[in-house]
C-alpha cells in the first residue's frame, strides 16, 4: 500500500472539506444577514406602553439562529452586516445602526457562547435569556451615553422626557425612563426572538449546517 498516496489523499480531502465549510459559513452568514436586514423594516410601535419613536422588531432573530448554527461570531457578523446595509436607508445618521449593532451583538454573542459549551435545548434557552438580559442592561448604557445625546440635537431632551411622562407622569429624568421603560422593553424584544428561535431552530439547523438527509 502506498502510504504517502493515502496520506496525501486524506490531506486533500480535509482541505476540500475546510473550503466547503468556509463557503457554507459565508453563504449562511450572507443569507441570514439579508433576512435580518428585511426584518428591520417590519417594525411597529407599541402605543401606551412605550414612546412611539421606539419600535418593536425581531431583526435579531436571524443573528441568534446564526449564533447557534454556525457559532457566536456568525451571529455578531449578521448584526454587523444588516446594520451596514441599513446605512444606505438610515434616518439616524448611523447612530441608530450603531446602537442596534451593539445591542444585538451583546445578545447573540452571550447566547452563542453559552450554547457552544453544551449544545442542548436547555442551554440554548439559558444562553438566549441571559443574552436578552445583557442586551436589556446594555440598552440603558448605550441609549444614555450614545443614542439619546445625539437625538437631543433634533429633539430637545425635555420633549423626549415629556413623551415618557405622557405614559407615566412620575418619571423625573431620562435615566429613570430608560430603566423603567427601555430596559424591560428590550428584554421582552429579545425574548420574542428567543421564542421563535426555539420553535424553528430544530427544523432549519440541518439545512444551515449542510447535513440534511
């Protein structure tokens, strides 16, 4: 038996497998990014619960699926690409996209890292809920120090505060509003993506990973 030929064939096969894996990784990331970009337009306000300029969407859903199927870096890349694409139609000068990326990336990175340690349904749920909680806390910091200070150039801080006070008059300052309104809203928003992912992931993961029978 020609052991050199056998070893060479094995190395060549491994090289082809790596290339195919890289191509699939890029293709899945691109596809999920496109879906996430489209979902960014399917947003809607929740009247009487939070000011109308804050809208609900589930554009983190494809990123969460990617973080589970292809790893946490894939999830972060989906968040990045969808927001880069959204810059072409931005109405916030890029600030909204930066905020969306930071929050979405914190969500899917935590979820993906927890799931990667032990790929079970229970760990997926634990990681996702933990990621949603981290995203909710980060929403206070990102909005208070980044997003809202920029928005104040177009909408005075007093006007923003009044929109919160119209729902809950006891609000005294923006930080209090972010903690009482934005943080729970962001957590619930994350849970929507978690719930849908738990329902569909088992059915679509074989297709994404390329091991469909």
